[in-house]
C-alpha cells in the first residue's frame, strides 16, 4: 500500500505550497445543502426509521446513531470492495481515506493532514498513546516511578490500557477525583492542580496527563483548554485528551486546545457508522515514534499510513466523512446548529424530568454537552453500581426505555443533594438528545419512573428476583 504514502506526500506538499485544498475543504464543510430546503422532521424520522419501534432511545452517547442515507452509502462502498477487491484496495482506498482525513483536518482545525489518523475508536487511540508512553518507561527515557495523571471517571478501557502498557513498564498513576454533582469549572481546576502536585511529589515527573473533554459517566464538559494550559505551566511532558464524545457534540479546535494527542469518535455524535475515530497527534519530534498496535507492512511509515492499512478488513466507515458532512449540512446551521439544538433540548428535557421527580440536575447547563445527568428519586434506592445496572436493565426490559444509570456514592459525613422528600440523591440518569429524539421519548421515561414510584418499587426488589 505504498500508494497511500506517495499520494499523501504529494498532497501535503501541495497543501504547503498552496491553500486551494484547504479552501475547497472549508467550502465543502460550510456550503449550503444541495436540497431545496432544510431537512424536515418527517425526513429525520425516515432517516432513523430502522431504530426499533416503541423504544425510547435516549442513550445516543453509548453507541451513536447512523442515518439511513449513510448506511446506504456504506453498503455501496462494501459492494465496490466485494466486486473487485484489488482495485478497491490499491486504487480507491488510499485516495478515499486521504479525502476523509483532509476533511477531518478542517473539521477539527489541525495544521496538517499528516497530524490526522483515522482509527477504529477511542480505545484504539488510547492503546496507541499509552503504548508509546509505556515504551518510554521500558527503554529508560522515563524514570521508573514517574507518573501518569488521569481523572477518576476516565473510560474503563483507558484505565486498562494504563495497566497494560504503563504500570507494567514501571510508571505510576495518580487519579484525580472530581466532585459530582458539580457547579463550576473551578472545582475541576482545583482538584486537577492538586493531582499534578501529587504527581510531582518526591522528585517525580508527570510524563502524561490524560484529560477527558466530556466525561462519560457522569457526563460533564471538562474545561480542557485550561487544564492543558496548566499542564504546560507545570512541565507535564505530554497531554492526551480523550474526547470520545466531542465531535458533533461540542465545538472542537485542536490548535486552541493545545494537547499533544486528541481523540474523538465519529460514530457517537457525528453520524458515522461504527466504528471510526480521529486521532490527532500534534507534529513534533516524537511523532515518528507513534505506531498502531496492529503491526502491518506499513510499519514505520508514520501513524496515519500505518492506521490506513492494518490488513484485510471493512474500511467503509472511514470513507464516509464526505457523505456525513453532506448529511449534517441538510440541517439549518449544519453541525453547529445540530449541536445547539441538541444541547438546548437535553437541558429542557432534563429540567422537565427533574421537576417531575422532585430532584435536580447534576451540573449546570453550560457544563452539559448533548447529554445531561438527571437525579432520580431517593426512594428508588439506587445504592450501588449493581443497583444502577439492574435498574437500567429493568427500564429496558419492562418499559422499553434505554438510558444509562449512574450511582454516585456519598462520602463519609458528606451532605449531598436531596430530593423534595428529603432523601439523598445517589442515582442519576444520563439522558442524551440526538436529532431523532422526540419529547415522547422523555415522557415515556418520566411516566415509567412515576409508575414505579406509585407501585412502591425500589432496587432491592430486583436483587430479590435473582
């Protein structure tokens, strides 16, 4: 697959000498839709008519959603491969992947297309970055005992990658515990500064900071630009932003954020089919030492090229960025308009649910992306992670409501938020809003909880059934 490398080198050289490619991409992202008018509500529902009927799907955050027109485009790519695999892989794939990477470059405001790699998902990206850090420990460039600082709510796969690559090679981990419910960015900043201080105790150096742009559970927007700036002030070697939920949910400008590595899934909030993610690696002297964990014959030709060929597999989800951009431009305001409407709607629906149940939201509106945490009535007795999982399953099985449930334990002697009945709120629902959602989805959830309350239900009943 040397054609990928040669094709990219030519394009990078042209891009350095001429801004035409960038300008054309910008026009493609901002152009008005080819349709006579913006997409209608009935057309939106048709695009997502493959969703199982009768299910209140208010969990876009976990797996995303893909419109029918994009699924159809994906099938065309898959058929092209099956018709003539050699022509597809050697003649079409290199150009098409580069086209997607070039559009993504503009979408996230990267400087150069060589900084943009397309990988399967955020989990793969975490493995790439943490493998790189692990080698630095194993090869003696980082001292044993030097630290990686991370937030306690980091995705489980990131924690496991640290275990697999970093601690095994001699690194240590500092976990920053963030408060929740939360009321301000200052609470996050203060705890993060304390974590960096702990990371530097006893003469150690903080070699990597891992910062979520949007935490998954509980869901909160992190002041990522400010935390990255603090890392620079404190001499942290490298910063990795795990932004699995970001693209399509909040504005992303990787130059403004300033991290060394930034990953975001495109299948969660940007309508791509699963699974595809962008991994941005800021150009530096270390860039050449980044490698895909699946070693193929492009090893050593740069991460973007290695990632573009990891053997025979279905690459179709990586090729659909142009079609997805066309889809989002069918909406008034494009992706920015979608993000604003989703944010406004999730706050409105979250407030409605909290009022109906006599509870409260877990964070202020400005700290919510297209997801929001809504307190559940204390009498439901969500008192453990097991309770949260069982209650989620019960809502799915008995009421056709799909929504994640979070258990937030109270620390000793802590006075936490109370509901209108005076009980402590320890259970939260993470609701999402995407373009296919309607008010009826949230009413169905509201009514399901209200019926359980009327029946005197609590999570102990679910344990007694086992």
